[in-house]
């Protein structure tokens, strides 16, 4: 089967997902992409440009696989002579309705509506986590009720019927090439491998580290993850206050360097207020990091039921106490393996599931 993969925002996790599926799928994948920048313009204009590319390249796909940043209504309108009988699957990496706003920032509902209208055009809607699916359908009625009339609330159960969870595929196996021969040693090494952005709530992470410091506990910190334009002030303050405890500060300059830090670290922490999937945590789990995660969002799915009391926290104080325990029980932290939990998301396992799912979508009859 020939699949046209339509991704107007090809960067970061979107880019890694596309490249991974192209490499591992048994199907023939024809990627049509645009550079991952100017996200609002990509949602407005990406459908026009990708429709032109589809025509110019004479793709002739058996199935369209679109990502959530595409205005599928525009794309299909501009290619209707070519795609009117072509089944469509929509992959939801994220959405613009439940993504948290910065403090003081108002949500522009137009972008959430693009997501909604795009879903109406899709035969199958694939969410990267159960949390993402449930949070979208919890919020969607409020979006539609916001409008003065013709709210079309009857479309919600129809969309829910087309929806299912298809977790993110990740390139985990290549991380093994960077596994060190020597076992972990020294003080507890705490890993932060998330974007340096407000939705990851770094203030809480640093608050917990300062509490450990005040107790006189021995630990080290590796601060990885992307940041844009300039270093957020909270990170500069932490660099000064934690001093030599910080053994890495900033984005790793290569995938290999990133992988080596994952293997060196003992424990991965998340303080996120938003996470649709959690690829960074899964990568750290695969490399042996012990998880301390919020008991909400997507995180409970990664932790076996018997370990949740130890690994998931409900309060700020709960995070601090679990970190203090880890700093004083380093051998116990290092003794626990999380590899099998994470390995389920490797493309070696996920690509056949994707192929089977998309085979099911690519049926002659249309359901919308």
C-alpha cells in the first residue's frame, strides 16, 4: 500500500515519528512535509502548499495519513478530483484546544476548530495516548457550545466512534549502542530531559532540588532538553544556586551525546503540567532511569500498578520526599529495571501495529 504522509510541521517529535515510521513500515510511505516553524501559518496555509505538492509529485496514494497541524479540509478541497475516494487517517500528536496557555495568554479557539473540522474529514482518528483522547473529548463540547447556534454537538459521538489510541513509536533500540560498559556509580544523578518551557513546570523541579540541597543530601543534576531564543531565568538561577551539582547544562549536541547522558543518569523527573505522550520519559526508562512522575496526564500508563505508589507523586511535598529517598537509597534506585516497560514503544513493536491499523482504514467503503 502507498501512503501519503502529510506533515506540515516537520520538526522535533513530529519529525522523529515520521522518519521512524518511514524506516520501519512494510508499506511504501511518501512523505509530504513542510519545515517545522511558524506553527499558526502552517495550520492556516500548510494545506494549500501540501495540496500543490501532492499534485506536482503525482503521489497517487492508497491512503492519506495526516498529522494534527494540517487543515485537512483545505487539502481535500484542493485535491478532490484526486483524493475524493482515498481513505484518510489522522494522527493526533497534540491539539490546540487542551494545550495549556502561558499565564495571561488567551486561547485562540480558531486553531482548536481547525483540529475539529479536520477530524470531521478523517475516516480514523488516532491519538498518541488515552489521556490525549479523553482530554480532547472532554473539552470539545465546551468549544462547540461557545458558538451562538448550530453547535453540531451530534458530531461528537461520531468522532469518538472513529477514534482510537495508537501510541507514539520511538527509535529506542539505537540507544543501546551508547550503553557504557561501566555500571553507574557515585551520587544520585537526576535527569531533566524536557523542553525548557512553562508547560514542563521547571520551577517545581528546581524547588525540589533546592529542598534536597537544604537537607544536605548528595546528588548531581543533568539538565538536558531544548530551549528557544534564550535560557529561561529560572535555569540561570538554578545554575548559580546548585553550582557544581549541575554536571550538564543545555541541549546535547548530538543524539549520541544525549543517549550517553540517559545511560549515566539514575533517575528521571517530570514536573509537567502538560504532556500528550511523554517520549523523553520513555527514552529515559529504556536506558534504566528510575521514574518520579506526576500521578496524572499520560504518566500512569508507563508505570506498572505495583510501582505507582513509589514512582508517582500527587503533591510537591510528595516529589521532594521521593527524591530524598532516592538520594539516600541509590543502590535500590539502580537495581530496578524499567527497560521492558519502555521497549514496547520501540518501532520494532509499533510499526507492525501501525501497518495493521492503517490496513484496516484503507477499505473501499467510506464511513463519513
